[in-house]
C-alpha cells in the first residue's frame, strides 16, 4: 500500500511539475491580468466616471416606447432594454446589430445620454481583457489560436491546483510538518524560501483558486457545460447535450466538425431579424407587469422576441444583480402581454443552477465586493505559485545539469598482495 501511494505521489509530482513548466508563462499572464481586472467595474467608474442623469423633482419616468420613439429607434432594431431601480441610472438599449454600440437614454426627459468622454479606464480594461483571454491578439485567426492556448492553460492550471492539494499533504502528519507548510518562515535559503512560499500560498489560496480556475474552464470550453447537462440536467437538457456531444465528435465532410457546417444561431437570428420584425404589445406593459410581480427589483432586462418567436422575456433581479438565486424570469405572450410562465432559481435543474454561477462566480461578483476581493487575492496567489514553482523547477534543472557534468569521484583500488610483495624491497641476509 505504501509503495502504491509513493508511486502515485511521484506520478502526481512529475505531472504537476511538467504542466506547470509547459503552461507556466501563460498562467502567469492570466493571473497577473486577473489581479488587475479584479475590480474592473469600480476601476472604470473611478477613472472615467459612470453615466448618470439628473432626477427631476417629480421623478416621473417616460414609458419605454416613448423613449425609443424620441430617440428615433425602431423596436425591431432592439434586442434588449435594461432598466435600473436607481433613479439616476439611464436606460440601456442594445441592438440586434452587434456592430452598433449601446445606447443610453434619459428616462425622464428622453434623448440620449453621452457616456464619459474620457475612456481611459475602459480602454485599459479592454486591453487587459484581451491579454487575459487571447494573449493580446486583436482578432481573426490569431485570436482563435490564442483562445485555444489560454483554454488549455486554464485546464492545466486546474489539474495543477488539484494535484497540488495532494502534494501539499505532509508525508508524516505531525504538527511540525504541518506548521512548516502552513505559514511563512523567515531566515531560509532562497530554495527553501520558494518551497515554503509555494506550499503556504498554495494551501491558503487552493479553495478560492479552484473555483476561479474551474469557472474559467467552463468559460473557455463548451464541453464541461454539455457534460454537466448530460449528468445533472433535466430530460430536455440531457437529450440536447447528448446530441451536441455526438455532433462535436463526428467529423463532417471536408474534415470539419458537423456543428461548424451550420451557421451559428446568433447569426441566423441577425440575418432573419433584418427581414421581418415580430409584432409585440407596448414594451411598458411588460415592464409594469414584471415590476408588480417582483416588487424588490433592482434591475429589469427586457429581451424582445427574435424572428419566429412570440415570447418576450423579462429578467428581474432583486438585490445583487449578479446572483442567479435572486433573479426571476417572466415570459409573456408578445402580442397580448399575457403572462405565460414565471420561473426562478429553484425551477432550474441542478446543471443550470451550477452553470448560472459560472460567469460572475469567475470574478467573484456574485458575492459583491467581498467576493471580488477573494477572487483577486486568489489570482494574486496564482502569480506567486507560478513564480515560485518555476524558480524551484529551474533550480532542479540546474542541479541535474551540474550532476551530469561533474565526473564521478575516483575510487582508489587496492593492489593485490602478490604485486605488493613483488615491488617490496628484498632484505639481504
């Protein structure tokens, strides 16, 4: 049993080291940019300022339909409209044409609200996101290539974190052994210091770092979500996931995957939306119904029906708008504004509950600024883990190289007795 555990530990150690060296620089880049992006929204607001409107004494908002008409925006061009309970927040309009920028409207006077002219914060955060996700690639084929690189590095990092938890566990579970890898020690040699830091930071950051990296894997790839749907989804989700996984594994003609031979759903929606615009009731009716259903709402996002659809959905968030368990989705008949279904977090399958936490769980925003701080510190821990890990690997390589170049010491051989006797001086009697 002990020999099997020793072998397992050796395999995990060399896997841990190999993955760390192979993906170390990319993981280091993602960790550094992750630290700098930890408070992205707050940084942008601090540097650029947030768009705000002046609230009149009456404080009466115009209807959504009047706002769109005043801005000369046709509802057919719009994909979603976001309202905030904060009286000074503008209304956000997003268009089906992704090339058009977001439009901000004054909910009281109508007309557009100009975003802050100084976009230093937005530009800086956009550049950091580009390096974090695509190693700085601007777009095109290189972006796809580097997306694959960061995705693979993220997956490698997850395996490194998991194997590191096993390797951290002392061989002998004594207080002295645990203390040596549980907290920082002073007066150590550079090698011992790096080892101590690697173990101590790894222990304290392992759990939050696991969730940050695991959510990053879900963001980088589709297959983790599909497998989760297949295992923990409802019947419809399991069937769709099984079909998607089968399609992804079967190459189509021309050496490409079958799923790539069809246009993406977003592209199909955009192409069709430019031809026919579905009719719907006044948009303010949907907002009023959602406000009445969720009195504690903090934000409403109205998603207009796409071509071939007859449903308007309204996502109403209460409290922290990034928490999926505080979000309610209401679906209405587009023409009559009659309620169809109301669903919340408890109505989701286990798979969808987990997936709902991924996006803003990655940044910690689901738990407010405290979660952001924990995620940022975990990323900072990743910086030191990679740095000390690479330093330890480099020292191991140098020691191995020196052993190979140093000749083995010469061992003196003992002469046979007959040869010593022959060379000894003869005594003359």
